[in-house]
C-alpha cells in the first residue's frame, strides 16, 4: 500500500508540474543542440545516407516511446483507486439505466426543455418584460442566440473503458489469441533488424566522435522524454481524475430521475454540515 501511495503521489506531482518539467527539458535539449555544429552544405547533408538513417531512427524511437507511454498511462489510470471506485459505481448505474433507458431519455429531454425555458424566462426578467414581443429588435437578436445548458447522455450506459471497432461496435471478446497479429509483429521485427543492420554496416570505432555522439544523444533523449510525458500523462490524468468526476455527475443525474420516477423527492432545507455524498476517495485517503 505504501508503494502504491508513493507512486500515486509522484504521478500527481509530475502532472501538476508538467509544464515546468517540459520547459526545463526543452532548454537542456536546446543547449545541447547549440553545442553542435553542422558541417557541409545542405545538398551534401540531404544526399548523405546517415542523415536519413538518423531521421528514420529518431522517428522510430519516438513512435515506440509514444506507444509504450500511452499503454503505461492507461495502465496507471485503470489501476488507480479513483478509477476502480468510479468503475464500480458506473457498473451499478449501467445495470439500472439499461432497464429504464426509454423513460430516462424522456426525463432528460424534459430537463433540457425546462432548461431552455428557464434561460429564456431569465432573460425576459432581466429585460423587465413578460413576453418576447415586448423586446426591442436588439434584445430579440440576443434572445434568439441564447444557449441553454443541455444534458448530453450520449454513452451514459457505456463502461468507462472499452475497445470499439471502426464500425462502432463494442467487442466483449475476453480471450487472448497468441497467433493474432503474429505476421504484423514479424514484419516489425524484420524492419527493426534492417534498421540496426544498415546502421552497423562498415562501422569503424571513432573515439574522437564520442563527445559529439553523446551530445546528440542528449538532444534526442530530451525529445524522447517530452514525447513520453505528453503521451503518458493525458490518459492517466483522464482515467484517474476526469472520468471519476464525470461518474459522480452521472450518479447525481440518475438519482434525480429515480426520485422523480419513484415519487420519493421531498422539499427540505439543506444543512451544509450534514451533506453526504458517495465520494470517490483519493488514493492518499485510502
């Protein structure tokens, strides 16, 4: 548990200070770049095989880092305590709303209509009139551009994390086929072999160029670190913080529907000292 708490706090701090971290790494990469010197003409550089090998290699590194970082970010988000609690609550909502979907949609449509009416009435009240015809031409233009808040329940009964096909189908397949995609993996390994093979053809040890190589590695590493952070943190942050908050909002909306449907709502004053809600605790509170 202590290890989980430490990792969670570290990720939270990392995301909180991500802007400064990116700036620091970028400055380091720029300083390393400024110590390098380009020799030869542009035509010679463009016709040099090493130029294209270097570009291809760095691109290959970035793509691999990005793919690994996204998977790591998703894994970290799904494994967080916040997501697990939100997922448990969301599954309960899905089980209920799937049997009430038609009536629930009708309820939300009525809410949206009421929201539109409320915004229009508020504007009429602000203008000191009772009807649309009493507005001036300028006020009528503003009235026609009013945008009430709408409850969008698209995907309300979907799981928090799922895979979807290009045809919009959710696959519930829960098996692992080790032969699936084996040829794509083999092609990838062949390309990797060709890349590193070409880079090692007729290679001669150049001790004098070690310093320049290390500086180049510093520049490349700066870019790779930035790629990793910008690929890892967004999915982790969304799964750990944004989605759980959305589930709480979803729960509030569905609870109001349940009270409407069962006629159990009653008017009462709110006592701020006794407000209780199904809170999704942060990892530091667990």
